[in-house]
């Protein structure tokens, strides 16, 4: 037999580098649902359903194209608990010339795969993942010699490289690179937000749902009402749906939050982008086409494109540049445990309850909920980066270490000392009140900072600023906030410190 080609659960793309030059008559593809990958974190049940079902659909597509797929369905009693176990068995039986794979997205698995040549006793050809716009080396070259990395400058390079939203003279269309300032409207219920795109589960998804309920009962989240697409054609329909119904308002309400809408005008495409059913350039191109046809405004299309060729590529570059040390960073010296309500949603803080409860039901929360609600709270409360990173890795359908870790450790927790973001996204309840209608349904009073019913975000915000004065002294972007704290009367400072100390002692009962 010629070669064994391993395709991982987040590599469901027909243009995968591992398939380049392969021969469907002789080569064999291996795909495996295995315990080690399904359990290295407490994956949301909907993420497991999505990946197992999408893997099975992808294997069928490969077979329809003439490939032979050696597919391993999940079996809790299987002697093969890891990808290496599965491959070792095939290597023993089939004696391939070599094993071919595309580099994986996580340091944890990358370390294992890089030892396979020795452990499997055969050549292992690990190919670059060409589904990203910037290669790891391109990002390294760009980052070389810079003390701090700024997404905006990397993004401009990506715009030039892809030609997206660029005019004939090599200038950004509309004369501006970035329309972030036009992406901050509060949403008051109008225009109505579209219902999320739905695919009714087919027989494969139903079988997988039953498997996940039976074999992973302790995993986070609800398996009920699963409606993600599980193959490429469904993911393309989800893309069309977003472009038609949500993109026109995506820009205006990108930062908005709502007490009764989970999805607003977001694309909900990250689960598909990250497992390979969609490609970053094709979704950006679809958005740019909508702008050219005057179906969506520039602030929406630029905002969307920036998230994908800007942030998504940027965080991946940082991950591979700085791992494995990056995962151990804790520059603010946080030591507090993650409150239990992150797993239950059982808190009287309305914004936290809504973000966590939506996460539990949907395996989804949009960016501002992740950044400014659950993330902001963890930052202000000084939760250990390791524990909050573990939470984010577990609870979202789109979570993979390469994208989750820089977002949480760098963007949210500022644990890398500001390498990824120039200032912490710390905010009091005032921000949440400005961007949402949560506060009017909350047990706590957003206008109060002290007293039993004062919004916990308020005193925790000032406590955060107070305890990190030294860390932020040299940061010009923090100087105004530091001054605002310093000029508060002593009595007010004491009251805020006292309230915050109580909150920090009683995090689990908020
Ligand atoms: P939209 O708002 O419609 O944005 C469009 C696309 O842009 C997304 O699908 C995504 O591919 C990309 N994107 C947007 N922001 C980012 C970003 N900061 N980093 C990388 N890509 C981005 N994204 C993940 O894909 N996986 C994660 O595990 C993840 N964890 C996060 C944790 C925290 C604390 C924060 C603040 C952000 C995280 N993000 C993560 C980024 C972002 O929140 C999600 O990509 C987005 O919410 C997915 O929903 P959407 O597809 O509707 O996105
Ligand atoms: C995330 C995941 C899960 C839950 N299960 C599997 C699996 O059973 N088999 C597999 O090949 N891949 C799975 N994955 C994706 C891998 O863990 C993924 O390749 C790494 O997270 C690297 O990005």
C-alpha cells in the first residue's frame, strides 16, 4: 500500500495540504473519533456532536469522490483511545510508505505528532496548513524585532496581500482602513435580528447526538436543539444566510448585547471556519461581493473582513510564535479560582447569567459577551489565566487552543503584559449598561458602586485599577484611568476597596 493520510476533526477541507498529490486508488485516508481528543477538555456536547457528525459527513464525501476512508466511530470500549493508537494499528497491518498529515492546530497534539516518526517507526510527512492566509513563517517575519504587536498593522498587510477592500491605487476603499468607530451602536430591538440559521439534524447527527448523550453525560452544555450545519453545503447555506439577513446590520450592532437575543447580527460562522467546512477568504469575498452589489454597507463589510483576515490570522500567528511558554504567562499574578457559576450560570448578575446560560444552551456567545462580560469579570476578579482559559476552551463550539488561548490570555486577561493588546479591556457596569439592556433586569444596581446591591463590576473595576497601579504606570493608554482613581476622595476609595474585598471573598455567591 502507498500512504496513510490522517485527517483530523478540524481539517474537514477538500483542499487540505495532506491530500495534495495523493492517489485515491492506492492511498488510504484515516479518520478517527477517539477518546483522547474528545476528552482533553470538557468540550461542550454540541461541539462533540458538530465534530463527530461533520467528520462522518466529510468521510462520506471523500468516499463519494473515490477515496477509501478507514473511519473509526467512537467506541468507549475500544483499545484505541488516541490518534496514535489508531494509526499504529493501521501502520502495523498495512505497512504504508509513509503517514501524511497537515499540521494540527494545538501545541498539545503537535508535540505528540512530532514524535510519531519514532513511535510509529515510519516516515511522517507533516505539511503546513495552507488554509490560513499568513503562514507561520510570514507572521514570524512580520513580528521579528517588534516589542509589541498591533493587530491593526498586521491587518493592513493582510488587506494589501489579499486585495480585499482595496482600490486600484492600492489604497483602502472608502479612504479608511478601519471603521471600528462606526460599529458601536446599542440595539433597541429594531431592526429585528434574524433567527439563527438552522439545519434539522439528519440520521447521522441524531445517531451522534445519542452517542454523545450516552458517552459524555458529564460534559458541559446542552445537546438539545442542535441546529448547526454539519457539512460543506450546509455551511455554505449558513454563509449565504448571514450575508443576506445579518451582514447589513453586522457593523452597526457588532458591540451590542441584548437581554433576549442570543445571536444578534453575528455570522455564527466560526464553528465552520475552524473545522474547515468554510475557508476564510471565501467568506470575506462573499461579504465584499455584497458590498459591491450595494447589499451591505462598508462599515459592516470592513468590520467583518477585519475580524477574519485581521484578528483570526493575528491570534493564530501569536499562538505559534510564542507557544509553549505563552500558555504559562500570568503577568498580573492572578491567583483566584474560577467561580462555580461559570459552569451553571447561577448568578444574580444578569449579564453574566445571560452570557453563561446562552453558552450552555448554544455553545455560542458573541464576541462582546466573551470579551466584556465573562472575560471582563474574570479580569477584574483576578481569576488565574489557566482556569479561565480552560473554561473558554471547553464551552464554545468554535474553541481550539490556537484561537482561544491568545484571545483569553492576551486580549482578555492581559496576562502577556500587553504583547497582544495595548491596554486591558477592563470596564465597569457602565459599559455593559451602555451596550445592552441587561441592567434593567438585574438584581444589582448599575448606578451604585458601594452598598449591598451595587453592581459587582463597579467596585471590582476600581479594585483592579488600584491593585495594578504599578503594572499600568508606564502605559500611556491607562494614565487617565489611573488619575481618575487617584483623585477620588479617600473615603470613597476606602468604601470601594471594602466593597470589592467583600465581593472577592464571596465570588461564589454573587
Ligand atoms: P462574528 O462576530 O460574526 O465574526 C466573524 C468571524 O471573525 C468569526 O467567525 C471569527 O472567525 C472571526 N473572529 C472575530 N473575532 C475574532 C477574534 N478575536 N479572534 C479570532 N477570530 C475572530 N473565536 C474562535 O473562533 N474560537 C474561540 O475559541 C474563541 N475564543 C474567544 C475567547 C474570548 C475571551 C474572546 C474575547 C474571543 C474569542 N473568540 C474565539 C473570538 C470571537 O469571539 C469569536 O470568533 C466569535 O464570537 C465567533 O462568533 P461569530 O462567528 O458569530 O463571529
Ligand atoms: C476537537 C476534536 C474532538 C472533540 N474530537 C476529535 C476526534 O475524535 N478526532 C479527531 O481527529 N479530532 C478531534 N478533534 C479535533 C482535534 O482535537 C484537533 O485536531 C486539535 O484540537 C487541533 O486543532
